[in-house]
C-alpha cells in the first residue's frame, strides 16, 4: 500500500478509536492493528501531527507511578472523520470505474 495513503488511513483510524474515549499510544496500537498494520514509529509522528492540527488534545495522567500521555479527539478531529467519509465516497466511485474496465 502506498505509504502516504496508509498514513492518511492510520490518521483516520486514530481519530475513530478516540471517538470511543481517551486513550494512550500502546492502547491505540492494539486497537488499530487488527485493521491496519501500525508500529510505534508510525503512530507517534501521526499523533504529533494530529495534535499540531488541533484534531487531538493531549494530557498526562499518572498510571502505576509513571506519567502516561493520553489523547482526546477534538471537534476538529470529529469533523475530519466526516470529511474523510465524504472524500472516500468519491474515491470509491473512481475505484468502481477502474475495476469495471476490461483489460486485454
């Protein structure tokens, strides 16, 4: 899969998981990995980018004596999911067109 496409899909997956509640990096990987391959080295730059774009807010909370970063989706992040759904409908139209073509 094209790396840029994959990054975009992972961004949406992160946002989607966070619609169910705040989460932290390791849990996000566990929640997303059944749907798309993801690693820590992929996730954390995406989280930083989403935070910079105000689609996520970040806070720290103590867990087992250590500070853990938690991520929360913002209204902008929720709006991005809706934009993605609309955009993907257009992509699916193109996909159907290409798929229906006969190659000889």
